[in-house]
C-alpha cells in the first residue's frame, strides 16, 4: 500500500453486486468518501445488477469485468473463475491503483491470484466470516483446514447453533473437493491482505481463529446528518396509524432475520392487551409468503402491516415515526439497528449484537435472547419505558 498522501487511485473490488444490504451500503458510502477526498475510485465486480444502487440512491460508477456466474456445470464454473481472475488481473495492471480494497474474504481469493507476482497489494473488509452465511453451496466452513476451530466458533454465537448444522450437508465428491480447494485459496487470500478490517470484536476473534491474522475493529454506522434529522413525511398518517403505537421492523425478508420470531412475540403482545400497538414490517424477500401465512395463522392480520420495499429517501422518515424498532436478526453488528438509535428511538435487538462500552448505559437499547418469550418480555419492557432524555450517539 502507498503512503496516504500519495494515493491517487483506489480500486474497490466486490465479486458480485446483486443485492441490497449493509455490505453494499457501506461500500458505496466508502466510495463517496474516497471521491470527496479527491481520490479517483474504480469499483470493479464480476456481476452487477442495477437495483444494488438502492434504486438510484447512489450515483457511483461500477465496471463489470469478466463474466457473471451463470453455468451450473462445475467444470465451466471453474473455467469461468479462471477467466475472471485473468480479467481482474488485466484491469488492475491497466489502472495501476495505489490501493486495492476487497469487500469480503471471498474477494481476497480473486485478488490473491490476480495480484500474484505483481507489485500490487490489497486490504480487506470482512463483514462476516464464513460462519455468518448459510449458503448450501458454500461449504468452506466444513473444510479440513478449519476442523480444529469449527466447534469452538460454532459454539460462540447463538445464531451459529441455530442456523449452522454441526455436520456438513450432503454433497457430491466433486463439491467436497472444491470445498477443500476453496477454503485453502481463501485462507491464502486473507493471509495475503496487508490489513483486515472487521465490524466487531467477535469477528476479530473469528478471523484470528480461521486465518491466524489480527484484524482492526473499524465500525461504520450512519452519516452524522441523521443526528439532527427532521422528518419530512408523516408516516403514521400515511399508514392510518395516527392514534397507534408503531413497532417497526425493516429487513430483507429471509429466515436469518428472524421476522417470524418477532411475529410470534407480537402475537403474545396482542394477547397481553396492548390494544394500541401495531407491527409494521418493511422489506421484501424470499420468506415473505411464509411470514404472511404465519400472520394469518395467528389471526393478527388487523394488527400487522406489510409495506414492502421502502425507498431510501424515505427510510429515516419511517424510523423517526416508529415508537419502537425491533431487530431480532442473527448479527453481531447491523447498521439498520443503529439508525433508529441515532434518531433517539427505543430498539430491541438480539443479545448477539455487540454493544460498545459507551453504549452500555444507553437507555434506548433493550437486548434479548433470540427466543419468542425473551423478545416478548423485552418488547413489553420497551413499550412500558418512558425515555425522554436523549442519549448521545455522536461519539459512535
């Protein structure tokens, strides 16, 4: 890496930019910050979909190089991967960057081979290790190279024990071999990174266990503008909830977000005679039909509103309008839960979320183990707690 004063060009590399999430938001905010400091930024990816720009909220230039993954044939996938690495290598040599930033451990695999025998080096963000992802096609966590630490890491987080099986799911011999090769390639890729940045001490510990490398805890949450934000829209009026208390949850609707757990806890809230409370669920995803069916099964359709995708420019208005934000997600750190805090909203989140020391006395935070009963109790406590004095989040 070059000295900061001499950095003129930076590559941000992500293997795939196809979905909206915290990793993508952080990457685009990082790109904007780098550009504002007079540095040329080039965002490279093998796979790009327009929606990843949060429906136009971010105006950044993204270059798709190589070919996006499409073939189901394993041999063709391997050939395609080799071609993409060559394409990335050519692009790096063409740009001649002063710095390269990978947005994940997976990106380090591509950069390891793309920068081999070149003067270029890279740093990486690791938002979540291989244990934070359930993808059945990614079996690297079960690789022999991680065998000694598998049980220790899996036993360290409630969500791991909930979502990660103790034994590797059945797979073909070819996939098993590919798993071992991929795990070694990722190990080498992460080890080669000049610096590793993570979002929590838990992640720092996992990186050390998996790769034998120390990491720097560097958290990113929200722009400072949110601390003085004044709502532009009356969301309660829009939703017909002017005389109601609104519990809000905004997520990509998939199982690891535990929205089903929240719905079951909310059913108990309804049974406990909180007649003025409504649950509003924002977001879309593969679990939406199941969640709607659960609401119908529990007979609380009149107390739960699914409002779909929320525009980026309206997000803070929704957060500012709620009485309580609930975040049961399996996560050690999540921007989505810190934004309502910045707006002085009460937040119930899972005990898996890491709380910094200066937030340990924040009266707006109500941690709960990710069970229906514990979340019910935490939500009831939050609803019954009057928090008028503001807590300072400017130091975050």
